């Protein structure tokens, strides 16, 4: 049995007006065409839907039941059309975002705010972890996009840089290192450190920098798999650490201070990465566009504070 929404709409109009002629006129159809539509429905359900009443018609019990169901179907159909249109326009849809720790603090709040502005009904799920771990989830399609360190040389993904992330040695403002007249890499080794785990790229870079100069690697007193723990930890101890300038800007109230030394300054790019061959939903495409278009604006104030410190 094939039911057509058009036939149900014609039936609903005839039922509401109680007159085939008036219904045909309102629908801009001929009365014979409307009558054939009603006959198709009656054959489909095996029962009369209308009975004569004076010059008009009224619903049979079966017709009464069908009228309620027809209205439900019409409302459902309209809702489906609305949802698909919203999805096609990027107004709705579910987006799965993977984010590195720095991007989670610095970019995600602003991105989510922008994504929901204007009554957008996009839903977002966020997984936070090291960028290098999330790359495999991106390749496997478990997340739609990755916000974090850009990926170079991977033929399966494409990265769009948004901003520069500068990672520096930092400590509490009362750390004795700031009493030294001249800070060198060797002098940094006189103090204990709180650093990310050895498998974190920034930690690997820092160890490599010291080793390449023929020096020992930093003496780690606290090692954490969560980079987010480190800034607040060094704020309460006399430990050195290696953290993003963006993070220092966000934690100004903790009185953390950068240990200025160009040799231990890591410059890298944060951006958004997507699968090269994967198809993004309109909602995901919109978030990528927002990131690319607004990235510079979102970090304007923090960069200004960093410049002021310099």
C-alpha cells in the first residue's frame, strides 16, 4: 500500500471543510481529481472515509481516525523537511571535536560560543587529549576535526594554521631563577622541574634542545601526563616548567612568569585538521570556517598582553 502525503493533505482539507467542492477550490484542483484522491485512500484502507450530510460530507469513524493520523504525519513531514534544511544550511547537526590541551583552554570556549550564536542548533561533543593521540581518531573517523598542533607531511589529512603557539620555560614569580643576573641553559639545570610525560612532543623537544648542546636533560621532580596540571603546580612550588604563553596569559592571577631564553623557546602552529578525503557535514564545515576566519581575532587580546610583557 502506497500512501502519498499529497493525498492525505487533500483528504485533510476535505475533512476540515466538510465539502468536496470547497476543498477542491481551496486546493486549486478539480473536484473529480479530489474525488479520485479520496477513492484511492478508501481503496487503500478498505473502508469509506466520508458519508453524505446534506450538501456536504462528514467523516466516518475510520475517517476520524485517519484525520488524526494524517495530521501527525503532516507535522512529522514538516519537521523532517525543517531538520534537513537546517542540516544542509549548517544550522543543525552533530560535530565531534578532538582538541589538544592548549586549544581546549584557549580556542574551544570561543569557538563553541560562535558556533551556537544566532540560534544555531548544532550539538558538539569534545574529546581533549594530546594532539598526537587524537590524530589516529581523526584518521579513523571517530572525530570530525582536530583542533591542536597542525600536522605536516600526512597525505591523509589537511591542516589549516590558526595561530602560533609559543612554549616557554616558566616559574612562579618568586622563583630564585629570576634573581640571576644572566640566565643560561646551564643555570636552568640547577633547579628541579615539573614537566609533561616523555611521550609529549613539547617534552621531547625540550630534552632534545638540552642534549643537542651537550647538556644533561632537566631533572624532573614531578612528571604529569596532563599538561593542564603543570601551571598551577609550579605556582605553588619552586619548580620550573615548560608551558604555552597562551596558558600563562589565561592564568595571570597565578603570578606565573616566563623565564626568557630564546634557546628554550618552542614555536609551533595551532590549527584545525580534517581528513583530506572525508566529507564534513555542513555544521562541521561551518565550525572549520569559523576557526579559520576568527582565529586571529580570538587571540588578539592575549597576544597584546604577551607583547606588553616583552
